[in-house]
C-alpha cells in the first residue's frame, strides 16, 4: 500500500470538506436538533459525494467530468432550489418537545439529502480536478490500485472532518433547551436559504 498516496488523499478529503458552507451548517443544525448520529450521517453523505468526485478526478474519467461541467446550469438550479427548500423548511420547523427517535428512514433521508446537495455542486468536481492536477495525481501512474488508495484516503479524510464536526458540536447539545433549538433552526435555516438564493443568483447573466 502506498501510504504517501493514502495520506495525500486524507489531506485532500479533509481540506475540501472543512470549509463551512451550506452542508456544514446543515450538519451542525441536525447534530444540535437530532443528535450526533444525524449530524454524522449527514456528513457521510457529503463524504460519499467527495469520494465519487475523487474517483472521477483520480481515474481520469474526463467524459463524466465534462458531462457534469456541461450540465453546470441545471445542477446549480436544482441545488439552489433544494437549498431553498431545506432552508425554508428548517426556518419554519419547531424543535420537538422531547428527543426524536430517529429511525433508519430518518438517517437515510439525512444521508441522501447531503449526498444530493454535494453532487449537484459543480464546483466540487472542479476543485478535485484542479487539486489532483496541481499535485500531479490525475490519471495516477500506479494504475487502478493507486487511484483506489487515493480515493479511499479522500473518503476517510472527508469523513474524519464530519466526525470531528458532529462530535464537537454534539458536546454542546445538552446546553440547548427548546428555545435555544428554535433559534438554531431560525439562524441555520436563514443561512441555508441565503446560500440557495446566492446559488440561483449565480445563474443570472452578468
């Protein structure tokens, strides 16, 4: 196993996941409202999407990346509308009087929503392609084995960030009462809605 390649994948995955955008805000809100499991599963959805885009960049699948970049407008439109939906839903939702009993369907929904949001962000694939090319990692010379090691590192690096975020935020969860969680919903919902509006505004001609 090429540990240097694996380590570089870890760093790439962690670095791309770490900037707090709409997915980060969503993860924080779900951790505070529904617990660490909901926050972590939400993060794993984003990590899965990061691994997919890592595959596209690492294996040099130019036809997939070209297709995704070519559909940038539609992906951005869908992603922006989805962010608006999640933001408004969060903004208007009230916290439960008692801790929710999250069933498999609830966790699956948390996972799928962040997976879809990350996949519909064209900048994600562009970021991976740029980083892989800049580090000389595109079309990895070691073949499929090396590319798989790199992508595995990307997934674990991204997942490590979401574990860190959900675990850290979860430490403060007990300090939030119903009123506090209501404000978390309002603030996070407003931020996610703004991200959605900005995504849609970027589609307007200059």
